């Protein structure tokens, strides 16, 4: 990976981690435990790809760095909440996340559930609290709130999760349904992260050429991200149990790898990454986003 990209990515990461660290101090209140669980959920690792997208798109289009950081952190709160809830026993029932015990393994399950809820609300507090924005006008802030709440809700991420639950152990899931599932479950938040970058930079018109290009870029990137995740999942499981996902007769997992086969999934990942990059053609200062697409293609976790 080129050094310029890596040092810029690190700059974004440091800014995001510092801002989250400050936002999530633990007050000495009777309900202290939920703040501790929220802090645990939002800090401690993560690639921060969603706030990085917001900041990179905003930077590219001339938005304020401070405003984009604030918006990006709000999106990361929502992402962190979704991970806490997704790991709960009533969902995926996972013990590990980002190499550490999941939130409900460290805190009581009811507190982990409430910490997820707390993070969701905190995202909107962060967007709408009384601290002034550096450059964003009220209509842009409202557009961010509208876009983020829509992408996280039942038409977006939650909708995708519901489709996912309805697909569990089914053997008749088609590729278009799997694509729709992931366009909502993971894709909606990735798309809105990038589009928030446009909103931070004052591009509110959805028919604007730049907005449309960023939408295309992030839609392709979101799907590519999920395919890569499915491929990494197979590699991880092969390492652990010596056989690929899907070969277990007791459970059928619907992933891009099980539906398309690994080779086709890898080709599709390449194709979507190229299409994402091509969507930016004609725009200026795209170097970081082009490298970011490559970084996601080649990532190992
Ligand atoms: C339960 C409300 C609710 C929603 C669940 C998005 C989602 C819907 C669940 C997340 C669980 C999951 C494993 C989704 C697949 C997409 C994925 C790989 C998410 C992890 O995102 P990364 O890789 O995580 O960006 P880091 O740790 O880097 O932040």
C-alpha cells in the first residue's frame, strides 16, 4: 500500500479514536455501568471505515474536517451499537468481537442491550447537541440526521438484519436476495457514511453529479466489502476447523461464497472494486478514496 495513503488513513484513525475517547468518558452516576459498556463497545479497535469514508469524502469536496469528524463519529456509534446487538444471544450469539470478549460477555446481557440502545441515541445527540458546527448549515445537519436515521432504520440496516434472520438455514436463498440483504444490512451504513461527506461539504442536492458519483462509489464498495468479509470468514474457519464454511451438514449459511463459490466471489469482489473506482472518474482529488477501495480489497481482517 502506498505510504501517503497509509499516513493519511492513520491521521483519520487517530482523530476518530481521540474524539471517541473524549466523547465516551464515564460519568460518576448511578447508571455508570451502561456508560462503561457503551465505552467498551465503541472503543478498543475497529477499522473505522465508516467515519474514514465521511471524512475522506468531505475533505475531497472541501468540507470542514471538524464537522466531518463529528458526523463520522455519530455513524461509528451506530455501527458499534449494531455490533453489540448483533452479538447478543438472541442474534448471532458471538463470544468474540475485534479480538476481545463481546460486550455481553463482559457486562450483563441486559446492560449490553441497553448500551447498544444508548449508543444509537448518543449518535443523534452528537449530531444535534448545542455545540456549533464549524461550517455546516442547519439544513445540512438536518439532512445528515435524516439520512443517517433512514439508513439505520427498518428500510436500511435493521431491514437487512430482518431479511438475514428470515434467510437462516434456508437453502433456497437466491443471489439477488442475498444482494438485497447486504445492500441494506451493511451497505446502507457504508453508503450513508460516504454521502454524509457530501452533506458536510454542502452538497445536499441528490441529483448533483458529485453526489451521484459518491453514491455509486459507496454502493459498489459496500457490496465488495461484504463479499470480502464472506471470503475472510471462510479463510478464518478453514484455519480453525480445517474445512470450509457450508460443509457442515447441520447448518446452511448463506454467503456470497456458499452461493457463488469462492473463485466467482473473488472475481466479483475484483469487479465491484474496479467499478467503485471507476465511479469516481471525472472527480478531482480522488487518490485517497481510490487507495481506500484497494485497501478494503486486500485487507486481512
Ligand atoms: C442487530 C440492529 C442490528 C443490526 C445488525 C450491520 C449489522 C446489522 C450487524 C453487524 C454484524 C456483522 C458481522 C455484519 C456484517 C458486516 C460486518 C463485517 C460488520 C463488521 O464491520 P467492520 O469490519 O467492523 O467495519 P470493525 O470491527 O472494523 O468496526
